C-alpha cells in the first residue's frame, strides 16, 4: 500500500461584484510539498456568473485563470513567482487579496493518490 501523502488545498473563487462579497467556486489548487506536486483545476460557469453581474468579463477571467495555473505549475519563466519553489507559489497564490479571483484559506489532508484527490475535491467543491 502506498504511503499517505500530506497535502493542502484551497478553493478558487470568483467574486463578480466585490462590494457584495458574494462568490462562486470555480476551481481548486492542491499541493503536496513532500511529493513536489501542484495542480490547478478550474471551470468557469459563465451563465451563473452573469446572473451575479451581467457585465462581468468572463473572457478575461479565463485568461486570468490560465495565468494562475501557469504560475502554479512554474511554466511561466518570465514571472518571478513562477520561478519560486512549489510551496512558495502555493502560498503566494492563496494569499488573501481583494480582487475578483480569491481563494479560501488552505485546508490540509492526507491521501494515497494526489491526482484522484484533486479530482474528487474539484467535483465536490466546484461542480
């Protein structure tokens, strides 16, 4: 039986109108320091977002989420944050901010399969 892996995850949220502080879960970010693993899963529910704010730019949101995932994965060599180690990238991406894209506080967990766990959390918390 494989060893249990410690991981942390946060829910990624969109806040269509900051003054109302209402949010919609659109993704998760999960990482494990011991396994050197990080993943971002997201889905943009355009119609649901438009119910909160008709003029919200969901195309820009998709671009921002693509950048979020690229930075998390360390794939953008032009970004100083993407060049950080995985735990530092996770901490930077989950820092409290007042913007349209926010994350929950990180939550810990233990699992055998990080990929399956990230898919399960995505289904439970976003879909």
